[in-house]
C-alpha cells in the first residue's frame, strides 16, 4: 500500500519559500491506478519525485508497504528506489551505448543476482512487441519503440510502485495510444500501484482514478 499523508513541498528561493505542494493526502492499494493532470508548472513532476523518493518533502510522510523511504540511510534508499519503484519519463532515458535487452536489464544489475531476471526481461520485451529488437541500440528504434523499451525496463523488477511522467507526451497520437494500451495492460497483469502524470485526457480516462493538481492541492475527481 502507498500511504501519503499531508505531503508538502516548497522550494527556498531568494524571495522566500515557494510553495509547490500542500496537504497532499491519499492512499492506494496494490492494483490501483491513478491519473494526475494539471497545468504546466502545477507540481506534477515534483509530486512524482517525492513519491519516488528522488526529492525530500518539506513536510508530511510517504510510506510504501510500511516503509518510509526517507527514514532510510542513503545507500538503502537507493536500493529501495531501484527495487521497489519503476520510473517512466517523458523522454525514454535509455542508455545509448547499451542494447535494448541490456537497457531493460539495467535495474537488475544492482539487485541480487537472479536467473529469472533475463527471462522476465525477454518476456516483457516480447509483450511490448520488441522481441525482434533485443540486440538493437536505442538509436535504431522509433520513438514509440524506445518508450516501450522504457516501460519494460521500469517493470523488470516488478516494482510495487510505477511512476510515469507524461509517458506519451513525446509521441504522435496513434503511437501514444499504443503505448497507453501497453501501460494499462502491463499494469493489470502485474497489479502494482500505478501513477501516471499526463496531459492526455484520453490516457487519464483509461485509469480508474483521476486527480488534478490545483492551487498546490491534489483534488480527486468524484468516482
Ligand atoms: N529546484 C527548484 N527551485 C525552485 N523552483 C522549482 C524547482 N524545481 C521546480 N520548481 C518549480 O516548481 C513548480 C512545479 O514544477 P513541476 O513539478 O516541474 O511542474 P509540472 O511537472 O506540473 O509542470 C514550477 O513552478 C517550477 O518552476
Ligand atoms: Mg512535469
């Protein structure tokens, strides 16, 4: 379970603290999925960075399956993030010198060795339609293919929490729809917790819960 209590973030600036998020409180169970929308600059990426323990909150608490990541020492925090959280960014962020298969296996390199990792990576790449591209470099893939490889990489360690920041933002409409289909399908198979920041009303509507960032608050749509 993801438990977010009174989460707050402000940045210190020359003109004093700049509030970005205030009083963000919600819970999600395994299998839940949430779309977060809101104007540019409203704090959507900041929210994902806090939930993914990439940034420290100014106040409040996050716990994932009972663990508060910010209570962990730095080294354990990195391991926790790698093992328990999958990220998909607007830009695929694949390593350019590594093949598709190597990119998907990258998160497993710092996890305890497990022969099942490669089988899972190959299975995911098969599901996202890249079985014939295992040995290709990212530069040899289309935008949609790169993002599909990034999805496989985010899911290879079966993370409890998957965070996607405008995952279809750089794709044309048809490609965006195909990537969204895969995202929803993979989430339903894996049954982790999925949070997707998106500007696409179409993608947002495909997830069971929607919330909007407005005036520093996360406001949930009535469901
Ligand atoms: N390090 C920082 N210092 C000061 N302000 C920041 C910093 N990082 C982000 N911001 C501000 O926080 C606000 C929210 O940013 P962001 O979370 O990226 O919004 P979104 O993803 O919704 O477009 C923006 O106004 C941005 O300028
Ligand atoms: Mg953003």
